[in-house]
C-alpha cells in the first residue's frame, strides 16, 4: 500500500451507488489517477468544495495497486473563482481538462503537461488583460500534443520532409501530423501563411498574435490530431456528472 500526497485537478466525477463518487484526477506526481470517494455525496462537510474542477487541489490518496485508489482527503489549494464565474473562460478551461483526460494515459507522470496546464489556467484566471481565452486554448492544445509525442509539424511536409517557405499557405492534415505538400497529395484543410507562422511560434512556446478566428481554427486542428490518437469526442459527458 502506498500513500500519495499530490497537487491535482479534477477531470471527471461520476456518482456511484447512493453516496459515493468515482473521481478522476490529473495529479502532479502520478498523472491521471481515478479514485473512489466514499460518502462524498452524503457528507458535503468531508470534502467541502474540493471536488470541483478548475481549482488546484491537494489530495491524499491510498493506492493499493488496484484500478481505483481511495481518496482520504482533499482541499482546495488555489481557488480559481474568476474562471468558474465566467462562461467563456470556464468553457476553455473545461476543454483543456477534458483533452488531458482523453490524451493522458493512467498512472503516468506528465510533468510537462502539468506545468503547461497550470500555466494556462493561471493565465485564464489573471483577468481581462490576458490574451483571448481561445488563443490560450490553442496554445495549450499544440503543446499538449507535443508533450504526448504527437506534436504537429507546421514547417515541413510530414511525408517527404520538404520545407514550406515562410509566409506561404499550406495544407494541413492533423491526423497525419502536420503539413502535406501538393506533391504528396495535399489535404482537405489549408491554413494561411500567417496562421502557420503563429502555430510554429506557439509549438516552440513563443508568443504569437492570434485573433479569435485563427485561434478557433488551430483548436479545430488540435482536435483533429487528438481524435487520431485518443478516444477524444466533443460530446463526452463533461467534467462532472450529477444525478
Ligand atoms: Zn511532401
């Protein structure tokens, strides 16, 4: 038996039986972990508001090597009430958490994803002066794919490796990992040279100016890539299932 104390984010919670929950967390130390929460719905007192998404939590779990750990204790370490009271921010944060749930395998530490996700949630929380929420999501999505080994190449053809000159529009097939040149058959989707440059910068962790239309296009591209490598689906039941 192992006791785990870790920072975590709730990425799924589903009621079980009369009083219990199965909660899935993305944890700092162990990656994605699922846990039984006994009596969670009978006694609000025991876990308080600590079983809500978005806020950074600290958990104490007991791991007996089975599929599910047992949650012993949970508290909110870093509340993010600005996100939870703003629909646009909430939608973006919820998307990011669901991406992580679908893409990250269980019990595999992902320190890079933990860091990028925390940075994105903090940027969302800080206020109106930050970039538009969708631009933050696009950036996080590109970095998440890269962290998981599915990074998209916006600089050269993924088939023949021919580089695409800066500023030029190109075909993108996210399921195949990035650009496809005309000689290799192209793809259904094409993006402008400007958007391609922005994507290249974001993949490298640099800043890029991105309007909302461009950000949404990159989010679509990220989700195409994600669908090729996971069971990602837009309608997945959300973060919290209530009865
Ligand atoms: Zn090619």
